C-alpha cells in the first residue's frame, strides 16, 4: 500500500491519502500500522512530503565504499554514526532544493528512509518490523564546506529544503532486493543494494530505539551509498529505491 499527503488546490492544509493507481483515497484513522482506505478524493492538487515527522534521525557512513570514497584512510565505524536534521528541512516531490551557500560544495545523498509506526523504545532487532509503518526515499542534502568546518553536521545538513522526502510511503518492501539509486540530470550516480549496509536495518532500529524513544511518524534515514556528488542551481536530482519509486527535485 502507498500512503502519502496531497495538497488540493481548494484547501489550505494537506490531507493524508492512500494512493492506488495514481488515484487518491482518504486515509482514515490515526493508526500508522493499519491505515484504512476511505472514499475517493476528487479535485486538482499535488503530492507533498508524505509525512510531517516529529524528528529525523540520520545514520552516517553506513556503506563501506562511501566511508572511504573521500578519504581512503578514514576509519570504518564500529557502531552507527548518528546525527539529526531539523524538521524544517523537509520538502516533498517536485519542490526546489534551494542551495543555501552557492559558493560551497553542496552534495546529494540518496537514502532509504524508515517511517516509525508506533512508539518504539529498546526494540529487540528481531521485532523491528512491528514498529515500522513503511519506507520512503530521502535526499540528505549536505553542505560539505560547512560539514568539514564545523566537525559536527547539523548546520551543514539542516538548511531549509535540505531533506527532500517522498514521493510516498510504501508499506511493504523486500530489503533483500531493494537498491538505492540517484540520478543527477538523468545520469546514474549512485547504485547500491540496501543489503550491503554496514549496519542492517533491524540493528539500526534496535540501536536507535535504545538511545531515544521513537514516536509514530518519526523518520530514520539509513545512510547513503558510494558516489555522492555536488549539485548546483539548474540541476535536477532523482532518488530512487526499487520497490518504492522515485523522488525528483529541481535545484535552485
């Protein structure tokens, strides 16, 4: 099932929807784990970010080739590297990534994201799936100049529009077959299987929920593969995860 949010031209506030064959239906109930399909929604509008997360937890350096692609002597982490992005950085499909500092190198990072479905605290990895509402695509946009300057990553990754998410939430995904890709101006840049993560998703859910309580609608970005690269105004960047779809954003 595909879940999302749509902004109708006639309404000021986005509404949650179930998506079937490009048609929109009311997403009834408040349960992230058992969404109910309601009446068909008529009217013109567009998909926006599929959720408004309470918090965004991110995993860095979770694919071996990405760890060493800029520094062959960089140490491979022995536990997940965590940071957070502000919720104000979230945008949806088709919205423009506004480069905050055009003089700085600003990179795309294609990622698989997890959507938390119910309150999760100290979740055993064997039970991870019971706490996940679904999966979506994300782009962890990063100002490399500031990231290197600051040491910590919040400012470099926290500007407005620096967390595109979408186009929807897919409730089921075969992680053994899922592949994360990015395309800059139509050219394939990143292309790696989720199964090659240093820290697999069941472990990440256990690890992160052992540090902080995860609430329904929270987002976990699980790391980016090898071959990230710079974007500039006028570019188009696409993030795809097989089994979910493609998140496309212009760069301004």
